[in-house]
C-alpha cells in the first residue's frame, strides 16, 4: 500500500516538474479525450490538472460502473484505469471494456506493483501498466506512444470549401459555426475529407470504423452518412451508387 502522503508528494513534484515540461514542449500540440477512472479524489484532481495542461480533455469518474457507462460515450480516445475501485475490481472493468471495444487504449495506473499483477493486467487487455507512485512525465510519454500508434499525433487542418476539420482536436467548423459530431461521424468525415476528390468505398470506410473499435453493421455507413449530411452543406457528400462516397475537391 502506498501512503496518501506519498501520493501528494509525488504529485506536487510532478505538477511542479510539469511546469518545466510545458515550457519546453509548448509548441507540441496533443489532444486526446481521456477517461480517468480513479477513486482517490486528490490524485484524480492532480492527474486531470496535469493531463489538461498537456492539452488533453479529461473526463473523471470514480467508480467502475460509471467507467463502463462512460465508455459507451463515443468521444473517449483512451482510458487511464485504477484497479482498486470502490464498487468493482479494475480488472473486471477492463474485461468488460474489452467486450465492448478491442482497440480502446487502456493504461492501468495502480498501487499493485508486483510483476504477477502487471502480467494479469496486460493479459486482461491493458495496453500499458504503470505502478504508483509514478512520474507524470513518464505517463505523458506513454500517452504519446499510444497517440503515435493511433496516428493522431500529427496536427492538421483539412478544409474543403466552407468545411474545416482539425484532425487533432476533431473540431469541425462549417463557415463560422462550430459543429459538434459524435466520434464515428467525425472519423468518417475525416476519412472522406483527407481523400477529397477520391471515391471512398463503403468497405474502406467500414475498415476505418473497425480501427476505432466500433461494431459495424451492414447499414452503419449509410446511417452515419445520413446523419452527417444533415449537419453539412447541401450536396457536400456525394453518393456514387454501388461504389461509395466522395467529397469533391474544391479549387481554392
Ligand atoms: Ca483506488
């Protein structure tokens, strides 16, 4: 067991050292939407503070069952998971998450530091395992590894006509207006916009959703395209019957 005082000390240290980190790396954008599952409130506060300072969006939950309902929210990019939770064991939370999503990145952050615990966690489907106490810089570095693997680390703004998508922050704007989209729709739109002028087959678009760990039913793409069209300019997404979809390249 790790004493609470040690947490505070470790976090004071990491928050302080983080100040230097942000100064050095402030030009490096990064942004994931992280679900933080940690029942220790002061630790959760310190962690979310540091993660937000590193440009991540953070949703905090304190119980396993809240984590499971939050995973249904399509916006989560990564989960930081404590194992000692008040209502259920974090390993069971992880196993349930894996039933919903095979590819959702999960980093376990726990006081259980034996090698056997680490093996259990990794075998249950964790992508990484960091025993407490830990250095915030190390956690941030491990998050960057996952980001690179997901291919989300390169910042860019893709614009087609009046529609602009920041592939980093996943902010979509149509003209002057910011438009909120569920993640699946964003991923589809991103795939189409990055390939403006080229036809994307339904199978190709489906495979993009699979990469994000989504269940893909036979009409999934049609349904999402239908919803997307309501939020985008008229005729922005073209259907090429029997072939796929495309966004025409706009000459600027
Ligand atoms: Ca705990």
